C-alpha cells in the first residue's frame, strides 16, 4: 500500500523524491524511505512515522545521487518498524524495490526462497518480491537495463495480487524499472529526466507530460528516454497526456489544523460544487460530465451508489435524497462488498462510484467489476485525473479543492451537494414539476449561506466538546437521511479522537444499543423539525429516562427540543433534503474540538490513511 516516487535524470534525486513523497502522504504515513544510486553505489535511509522524520534522517546523514526510489507506507504485512519500511532489498543487497499493493502468495514464495538460502529482514510481502527480482536478475549473464526489465518480468509472472513497483540496481546505474497491476503508476516525461509516481500530484511540479501506465505494463526509465513493454514481453502502445492541474499548495491559512480549515471552507466548497450547474430556464441541474442525454437518463430504472468510508455514508444519504426527489429506486453498496458480490443488476441500472481521492482500491475494483458486466459507471470524484475519474464513463467532479486532513469533511458535504443536484436532475426527468424544480433550485442556491450560518455555532459546539471530551463512548442517532449522518458523526469522532462511537437509526436504539446508555455515555441526536421530529423526540425521552446525557441538533428556536436535551445545537431552517448536509457540520466541529481537547493528532490520526490503495 502506499505511495511511490522515483526519479532518474541529471538533478539530485533526494529533494525531488521528498517533495513527491510529501504529496503522497495521504496514501499512508506509517514509515518512509529512499534508496539512491550514486554511480554504482546504492544507499538507503528509512524512518518510522512521517515524511518529516525521514527528512530529519536525511539531513543528519545526507544522500547524493541522480537516480532513486522512495516510498511512504501504510502498513499491511508486518508492523510499523524501520525494518518493514520500504525500500526493500534483494539477497545481494544491490537491488532496491518499493511497492504499493499486496503480494498475495508471498508466504509460499518466501518459503521457496528460504529453502534456497535467502534470508529475510522484514515481515513484508514486498521483501519477497525484491528477492524474487534479484534472483531472476542474478540468474542472467548480462547486467544490462534489458536484464533488469526481464528480471522484473520473470518475477512478476510468479506473483498473485496487486502491485505498483519501482526497482533500481547498483549494477545498472541510470536506469529504473517500474511495473503495475492493480495499483496506479504514472510516468512523468521531463527533459533529460523521468519520474515514476503513484499519482501525478507527486511530479506535476516538475513535468506536466505524463503516461498513465496500464495494468501488466513494464517501463524502463533512463534520463534520456523510456521504453514501455508488457508483462508478456511485447511492446506496449502508449499516449503522452498533458496534466492541466497545478501543484495545489496546501497551507493551513491561519487555522490550527487542516481539518478546521477544511470545515470552514464548506460554504465555498458547496458553492463550487453548484457553480454553473443550476439552470433557472429549465428549473433543473445541468451535469454535462455525465455524458448522457435526457433520453438516456429517462431509461435509468435503478441507481447503485457505491463507495468506502465517508464516501459510503454520502451514498447512504444520497439514497434517501435521490429517492425522495426523483422517485427512483436507489441502493447503496460498500465498494469492498460490491466487488465480490454477485449483485443482480438489471439493464437500466446506472452505477455511481463516489471517491474523494479517486484512488481507493476497493472503489476502483467495484467500478471495474460493474463495467466488466456492461454497466455504465459514473464517478463522483474530487481529484481530477485520478484513476477512478479516468476509468469511469463520465461523472461529476466535486470541485471541493485540495483536502489534506485525513478525516474527510468538505469532500463529504460536496458529495451530498452533487447527489442533491443529481436528485434534482433525475427528478425533473421523472416527475418533478417546473415549480417544484424551481423550489429545489432556489434552496440549493441558498445552501452556501446556510452552511455559513451553521458554522456560526462553533463556539457553542467547542464548549459542548470540552464538557464531554472525556466520555469513553458516544452514541449518535438520526432517522431517514440523518441516519447516515449519525454514522458519519460517529466515524469523525472515532477517526480523530479515538473515542468509541456508533451511529444508529434513532428507533433502533431500543433493540439493544440502549443497554449502553448511562450517565457516562452521551447521545448525539439529530432531530430537526421534519416529518419524524416527534418520533425523534420520543427516542430522546427514552435516553433521558435512563440517565443518558443528550446533545441534540435541532432547528433554530425549537423550544420542545430545548426542554428534553442537555445541550442543543441549532441548525438553520431548511428543506428536509438539505438538513443532512447542514447537520454534518456541527458533528465535524464536535469531533474536531473533542480531539483537540484530548491533544490528538487531528490531521494525521493514528493508523489511518487518507486514501487506502490496497483492498
Ligand atoms: C479512507 C479515508 C476515509 C475515506 C475513505 C474513502 O478510509 O480514511 O476518510 O472516506 O478512505 O476515500 P475516498 O478517497 O475513496 O473518498
């Protein structure tokens, strides 16, 4: 898993590799490492933890060389130790390899190699691959770039699983070999220098000319050129694309954390998600990126929404929103389940995969499986030119801007905005009148201001956070489209504060979870003035009757709620399909302020990665 950056050319490799790794830290930050070739000398530095630790190690003991590979890790096989950090080496110590993916048959391969006398220094699947390539290289007479390519090819034919790899060898200076299957790898074409990376953000500061490698392709890079072939040994055809996106710079803009900054960016992010997509003339949404005519959209009989983590919660909320606006059946699926499930999908099913990064391995696999079955699959992504955006049949960009905090915030509300636009568009095709469409359109136009108004609750929420920060367990509840928001609120709290939290449909509490209610367990209840308000009120009473403290999110000025809850957070008046989005914001702030009170590493919580690129 993880992020890879490689460089070969005329400049010092280390600064280029480090700046690339910093851009890929969203793929993991358990450990990081580099290996650099200086003539025929191969040297490495590794450090547990953030890229900053590796930078420190390199400033204490610098490395020079004009070819190198590097890696930032999210641990899969083997603990978070320096020994398990990449790059890994072969038996001779002359070949270094970095890897993103999982070698599934690593145990059998390790046993075979050990029987031949190979000694391993880590618990990783990757080290097995390094030994395999090294053994294949040593078995040949020549020590040429072609021999290194052949060795990679021979080794990869023996492995099952997924990989994006980069390899260098001390006896083949000036050459780097990369290959991919299942994990993304992009080649950057520069003037007398070439790059390899898990995504373009790592290299876009140096070159805009890239080749997106396909599965089963191998590339050999030199300063002055590159060759791409297939795992089968034939030449591959390729296309050099120009990347339009710049190297977006991340700064905290005066906020203590990226998470807080990104929470406060939501008025702008929702505005950007709506920009140019509302047509007053037709009282509908315009989503040209879907690449579908209204006639084709009319033939859609069922929608499947799919994603992981926060994106899955957006899918769940999207189910309620689209069903209520468009009266179309919607189902949501967790991507990791969908990819292995034989879901019956009739003709007329339109699939949306939702992914902020556009790189999540399970979501990508679900996309491929659905496309393989012949379905049209559209993406709702934030990262332009990400793998999911490129492989889908069309889609809608979120335009949320760069999200750095590992806990997704503005991307979630942007996803909900896009899903509401979709509800409006499909609704206007399937039955909403012009007047109804116009009402929804106007409500959407007011959304950024409603978000701003919700954010004004922050100081009140920070107080509540301090009051409850030392609770060991939280319950979140809501009904209908606010049930997924309860799940998302609980997820945010777990991610950044490490407090146990769970989200539930309010009425479901009495079927077991209510056993957890006690004076020490606060319940966060989402209860705006909607069709199920009285029902929520009754559920709140049930919690109160058992001595559980209640933090309620309700519509501004709600006196009834104030009577039953210990603490109330106000949401502005809004139509029912917009309250889930608005209710999310106080829950983000609650999680943030609790985490800060507890002194947590808010932007890079333990064990997490912003984008999980292994299954
Ligand atoms: C990881 C992140 C989550 C995110 C999920 C899906 O688990 O930690 O915050 O929601 O991946 O990411 P995606 O980029 O596909 O939206």
